[in-house]
C-alpha cells in the first residue's frame, strides 16, 4: 500500500475498478482540505455509481478510511466522483434545500428531509448556512439521520 493518503485513495479505487472489471482510470487532485479521485470511464459509470449513489458513496467511505489509517490527527475529505455524479447530486440537493426552506418559511414550521449521508447533509447545511431566515440541524441515528430545516421567524410568509 502506498504511503501518501492521496495515493492510498487512488489504490483503493483502482483495485475496486479491477474487481468490478470496469476499465476506468483514476485521476487524483489534492488541496489542503480535500483529496478528489475522478474515475474516467463513461461506459461503466452507472455500475460504479450504483442505485442512488450507494456504491460510489461506499467506495468513498472505504477510500477515506484506508487513506488515513494510522495517520493520527491528519485528515482531509476524500471525494470519489464518476461521470459528473457529485456535481449533479449537489445541484439536486441544493434544489431540495431551497424547497425545504421555502416550505419551512411558508408554513412556519420545521421541515424534515429524507435520510441522507453525512456528505449530503453537509451539502444542504452549507447551502442554507448563508441564509438568515432558516437554520438547519441533524436528527436521528445513521443510517436514518436526517436534516431538519427550521424557520427563524414565526410568521408564515405568503407564497
């Protein structure tokens, strides 16, 4: 196993691609906060992404664990992407966040979203964090942990 966390993450992805008999290639980019591994293979991306992103989310979790195993105090977010899935998913989550915020304000009550992964909850929370009219918090236990969007003023707003 390679020593650098980014190389370890790539190794996990490449071994998984080989096990799935997917012909893709893994390319890595790294910043101070994140390691991103992009899988370049348009033909088999659906197999790698899986239903509702379950396969790629699981691979991302494993790659993150392996990348930083035995490296106390050293952490970066590891993101695995294929065929632009993360960008499309982020856009969908941001639309969901806006709808939930609008509903919370319109009806003057908290709105619970469907269960999401921690990665997805973070996307929604960060998207709504700049708004002063709603707040977010998580409730429940994994895998049923969900985000709750709460209006910050009690008056229902007209639609």
